[in-house]
C-alpha cells in the first residue's frame, strides 16, 4: 500500500522532478520490491538484479532515472512561472523574478555581491554559455564584462555580430569564491534556471565556452579535444563547444582553433565568413 508523503518530502520530490524535467527527463519508473524470503524485501535496483531482467529493459527505460516515487508524483511538480508565455522578454523577466535573491546553494553565503542572470537579445539566434561570473561580473551584474568579456566581444565582432545581437549567460549565476571551478551541486542547483532561459530564447545554436559549460550541459566527462569540431543535439538545438575566453588569455595560440569553431557556427547559421577573424 502506498504511503502518504509528508509535505517536506513532497516539496523536495517536486523540486527534483522539476530539475529532471529541465534536463529533458520526463519518464519515471517505480520499481516494486521483489520478495527474496518471507518478510524480507530486496530492491530490484541493487546489483543482485538478474541479468535477464536487465536484458528485457528497453534503452529508454535503462536511461531513465529510477526513483522510489508515487505514480502521480508528477502532479506535484510546480509549473514554471513562464509557462504559456510566448514573448521571450516577458518569459525571461518571469524567470528572473522566480530566481529572486537566490539562496538555493551555499554560494549566497560565500561572498557573492549579486546574481548575474544573463544579457542580450531575447530573440537571439546564437547563445553563448560560460562557466560562472568573475569579480567584474559580480560587481556589475552582467556576464562577461572583464578581460575575458572583452575578448568574447571581439570574437562576436569577428563573426560580424554585435554583443547586443546574441544572448550570453553562465552555468551558474553567482561568483564562486576566488573564481574557483563551480562544484557539481552548485551546477545542478542553478542550471535548471539556465535551461529555462534557453527555452525562452530558443536560439538556433548554442556555443558552450569551456569544459565546465560543455560537461554540465552535455553530461559528458570528456576532454576539450572530444568536444570541439562537432555538433551536439541539445534539447532540439545545435550546440558547439570552444575554448573559454579566459583560457585564450592564458594561451593565445588557441585563438586560431577558436576561430575555426566559430566559423563552423557561422556556417550552420548561414552567415558570411570574413576573410580574417579578430585577434
């Protein structure tokens, strides 16, 4: 007999379901315990599951996240504030309001001055996604405004675009202390809001800047060499990966490789490719 969830657990499950929905996961499978001996239960998800049982699972069910939830748990998932809103400007405003003065992860207690939401054209065909705000971004409340931001501006200009033509955001919206790499739980907590921004903007192409952005968005742990030079299907949108501008400041030799990545993006978007990119 299914037990009744207490309100706190129900809210936690609702948040988890919403997070999985933002990642594109909508199917949840409840696995009933199988009886090993009278009065003893054995979870079918533990390693003792029989090989033939695994063989009967479809690829979709193997990829699904198995969680011990009620069959109707999706009914408690909280609708997004921007649901049914067609105007991306209004949708982004509602997402920002929903984010609020975020205290969902420990970063709000670790020195961040303000949330860095995102900036640019809400109807952009091209979206750039970086890792996290730095000191300048934390001070000004806008992504990519420091030295790395100036280089990104040059990259965008080399493509024949203006900063105002694209949309720019980060995996997480608060500066990690000392500009350290974001931790996994921070990315997991914050990235659902980014997914909602992507859904609102509906870009034709996304460029992930750096390994952290690529690994988080694609859920693939691989070196940059495996990410670059190819397209990934990301929630129905084409996604390419290139070096983060901060890395290019440390190793300018990779600018030529980055320009190759940007040319690939321009070709996909049907843009004319200039004879020479900006340095």
